C-alpha cells in the first residue's frame, strides 16, 4: 500500500469523512482526495497529525510493502469519543504550533 492508500484505508476504517479529515489537517476536502489518490504529496507536518489521529506510527505511513490488500494491517480503531476528542485536540495543537513556527520564520528569516 502506498501513502495515499493508507490514508484512505485509515480514514474509512475509522469512519472519518474526507471533510472531517480536511478540517483536522487544515486543508480543503479536495486536497485530502488528492492525497488519497497520490496526486498531491502529503506535507511532512501532516504525517504527525495523521499518525496521532489514527494511532499508527509515522513509519507505517511511509513504509511500502507492495501489498494492496488490507489483510496484513494491524489497526487499532478508536471508538471512544473522549479519546478521539483528545486526539483531535492534539492535532489542532500541532496545526496551531506549526502555524506559529511558520509565522516566526517568515518574520525572522535567516
């Protein structure tokens, strides 16, 4: 499975819409679609958010085993709404932190 296929698989297994994932990543819904179809590269900062949100390692997202079936994937589904909310809060924290860092760099370029 490639990165886009993994994102789509994780999203579907966890019953998360593209729209909800787009809000989590602070991108347009069409951008998530492009990630899933590998028409657009996923930015590095999104990998941390995706890994935390779906409870997988970043290594899992980057690894490619050539297997396009879902049979060999160990997945933890987060059904607890309180845990899911905490993960979403953390993802928002990461997004906000990255925005602040980007603004800081733009104000003080080296």
